[in-house]
C-alpha cells in the first residue's frame, strides 16, 4: 500500500489508491501543524470579537439561538 510520511510533522498518510494519496498529501500540506500536537486552526477567532458574524442567522426560525455562547 503506498504511503507518504510528512517531513514536517511525521504523520503517516497511506491509501491503496495512489491518486487519492496524492490528494490527501496536498490537503495535508495546506493544513499541516508542522509540530506534533501543536494547536493550529484556520478558523481562529479573536477572543475580543465574540459577536456573531452573520447576525441575520444568529437565531433559527423560532427565535432560538443557533450558537452556544
């Protein structure tokens, strides 16, 4: 089974289909944490800004808040 080991974080990626493995490698390279166990997120939110980004969809149709605060 083909496999790739990330040189930055050491994660082992494997898949029986080589094309799928290349796709996984591309995706992993974009989201790699570079260090094992390091926190990393493209969805980082500034703690000082806790307002809902889309105020029109903050509540559902019955008026119940969609997001837990």
